[in-house]
């Protein structure tokens, strides 16, 4: 967080606690997406969630310097008209999420790869033209960075530790 702030990005001052998951986060808002910096607050609870069959193992990922696991997660959005991702997923929900909301987490990620998941519609940043005037004003205030950057137009994820890749990574690579 400090490095990103020093580079000119503005962190939202609020801390988001993921009740029942053992994690918390802070967000850097952009007009078209957000970057979430998450950490473990309760290692036992986070370990219990990780052992729930998702294969994400957030505790091991949090000590990436020692475990060589990827500490990153990439949240994708569905394109209009698409209802299923092009890779196998498992549904995850937590008590901090609205009832009936699920995050689709890619099945069996390799620890050297980032966790890939589908962001539920409830958590997606809508296009600016769909925001009500007051919402737009708040988003513009939160996404004004001294770096003079309001939107992200491209993201690249490079995996350097393990040459083998999962079905998920192959699907994403084939989609560009």
C-alpha cells in the first residue's frame, strides 16, 4: 500500500473486514475497476476457509516469500451475455456477502498461479454512464489520484515460477 501511495495512487481510508473469512482489505478506486489489497486478520479462520475445498489456501499465499505461492488474486467480470466461465469453478459465499451472492472461484489453482475468480455483479464497478449523479460524484472523488490516472485499460499477469499451467490459465491465455 505504501509503495502504491508513494507512486501517486490514493487508497480509500476505509478498511473492509470480510466477516467469517479471516481477511480484511483496503481499496484503490478507479473509474472502471478497483484494486483491492487484502491481508489475513485471523489466520485460523482464514485457514478454515482455505480448507473448505476451494484450493485457494490464503494463509500459504500470504507468506509468499517463503512458500513461493502467488499472493495475487484476479477478479474477472462476465461479459454481457456470458453466464459461465470457460473453466471449472466452485461457488463460494461468506457471511459478509449479500444473501444468495456467490463468487465463482476457479477450481484447483496451482499455488504458483494467482487465484482467479468471477466478481459477482453486486461488487462490479459499473460503467460511468450508468452511475447516478451522486454516485458519480463520490466515485470521481475516490478515483482522483495525483498520478493523473483515473482508469486502467490493461492488466497483465506474468507467472514466472512454474512453467506448467492450469486449465484456467490456459483458458485465459487463449482468450488473450
